């Protein structure tokens, strides 16, 4: 029986599928995974035979079930949850003005109960869909962001949460002065750290260059450095946006060099989209070891374009996947995997030398790639000793819509069915830091 008992050793026995490097999956037919729940839920050992230590709890997977690492969504806007599926006939800049900013602004007026309820539901649904780590943009308002942090914390999800910063080119009621943005960013970092949680972390969040002055971006770069924080922003998502940045920052070579000049490119920086980059910009990102969050659902939905992931990987740029709710209309990382594969096929139709992503590669981007993007590949992203046990028990047979031939239940078949046909019905249990938090 599974329980969420926190203490002692947990032993899980059964098949495992995980990425050991980009695009390279390991299929363990029958593994024993020993997890120490008292040591922040880290994996003690992965072996072919039962370990000698007695475990407080022993879980044997049923036929058809397998274990895989949890998904890492590297780009998600929490206050856009209610907008999913809305306004997607617009392109980015109109969509922001007409659909997105008004929704985010409403978090300044809504009641605490209302906001808590929405964020609670959001975190629960994401966990059920297998997102064990999520990198969130919050909104501008400090009180709503504190509620977001508290609800995500209570859900047990691992997360990075950022107070959005905007001090120019923003709607009258949805903007702060440079000083307010800075003060509230520091306040929010302190708020999150006061929780003394190993799971929730602050992330410095300039929305994107058009809505941030150079002074704001530089000061945010300093805060991230002083406070050893991650950074997230948007980059090169849409052609009109890129033109606008060129007009706003004419003294800089490129959109990416604006961020470099502000000190925002670090090994802990996540750049969402990054479709329209020159070779020099890709090189700059690689040199700073920053990462790109590929958000294919959003890139299609807002008619932004197709990112050539293969080119970035070939150049050694770190790439991960994001849902970009609600530019993306799906919160599912399985959807992100599928749309990343489709986007790569579209690219290969035009450029046959750019081979499409395989299912193994898309899954790698959603797990190990995500861990690397948040600079946590030493502790997250697959099922290896020393890493946190953030994992899913998958069972494609739990979804009656998925047809399987009687003689086809190899691990490879079950994995492929999960990637292409799966949804949250196929996830029997979700663990974060060794603790079962959703089933
Ligand atoms: N660029 C600036 N803000 C946003 C946002 O909220 N969503 C997306 N997709 N792009 C952005
Ligand atoms: Zn976004």
C-alpha cells in the first residue's frame, strides 16, 4: 500500500524509464529504488536486487505500471490560468494588451479566498498531470504573489516563483515605478526564504525588455547576484517584439545583448521562447550557460513561429520545455513533448538536414533538460542515487481510451503510448522529494 508517511526508507520495486543523457533513455525492467524520506527525499540506491537495508515501506508496481522522473515545466504564468484557451487569434503584443494584462491586473482587486482557491486548484491539477517542478511567473502585485507562494508550498510541488517586474510601456493600472519593482522583488525573495522550504525558491523576473527600463534590469541583475537567485524572462518570441526592442534599445547589438548588458544572463537564467535569434545571440547565450525554455504550444497558438531546437542542441545551448500557460492553452508537459516533436517535424519539412526530435529527446527535454535549465541536474531530472525522488508512477492502462494489443506491453511500447496518447489519467501516483503528494 502507498502512503504519504514521511519518515524512514521507502523501497519501490518495478520498471523504470528515464533519460541518462539528452535523447538517451535507460529502460530498467526490474529495479529496486531505495529512497530516504528523512534526507529530503533523496534516492539512496538503484539496484537490480533488493537492497540489504530494511525499508519502512515497500511498494511493488503492478503489471503495466512503470516509474519515470517527474516533469519540469520551465515556463508557466500562474495568473494566466483562467485565460487558457482565450484570445489565441491574436499575436503576442495585441494578446498582451487585450487579454493578458487585464487578467493579471485583476489580481489586485480579487479577494484572498478567490485567489487562494484558484492557485490551489492550479497547483493540484499540475501535480496530477505530472509536473513535479514548475517555474512560475506570478503577477505584479505583492499580496497575490504571496498567496501564490503559500498555495504552491502547501501543495507540495517543487517550484520557482517570481514577482513580475514592469516599469515602462505597461497599462496605467498595471505598472510599478523602478523603485517599487525593486523593493517588492526583495520583499518577495525574503518572503519565500522565510518559509525555509527546500521546495519553493524565488526567481528574479523582469517580464521582458519592452516593459523594463535598463535601470530596472540592471538592478534586478544585481539583486539576483547578491541573493544567489535564478532569473527568468522572455526573449525573441515574436518578430514585432524583436523590432520593438531594437527601437527601444538602439545602442545594443541585439535583444540578447540587452540582457547581457543588464547582467541578466547567468547559468541560472531561463529565457522563454528565443525563436528569433542570430548566431551571435545563440553564442552569447551559450557562453553565459543560460537556458532556453521552448514553449511550442504557445509558439503555435500565438502564431509566434517554430523554434529550431536541433540547431540549439547542436550548438551546445541548454534547452528545456515549458507550457507557457496561457500563451499555451495546455498545462500538460505531455502536450509540450508532443508539440515540440510536431514543431521539429515542421522545421524538418523545410530544412531536411534538421532532423526532428524523437520521443526520447522530447521526454529528455521535459525531465533532464528541465533540471539542467534550472541548474539542478546534479539533484533532479532522472532516477539516480543522490537525486531527489521526484517521480511518477505511470500506467497507460489506467486510461481506457488507450488501446494496447495483448502481446504489446513492453516497456518501450508503454513509454511511447504514454508520450503520444497519455494524459493525467495515466499517472497513478506523483512523488516530490520522496513524498507521495498526488494520486
Ligand atoms: N512576453 C511578455 N509577457 C509575456 C507573456 O505573459 N506571455 C508570453 N508568451 N510572452 C510574453
Ligand atoms: Zn511567457
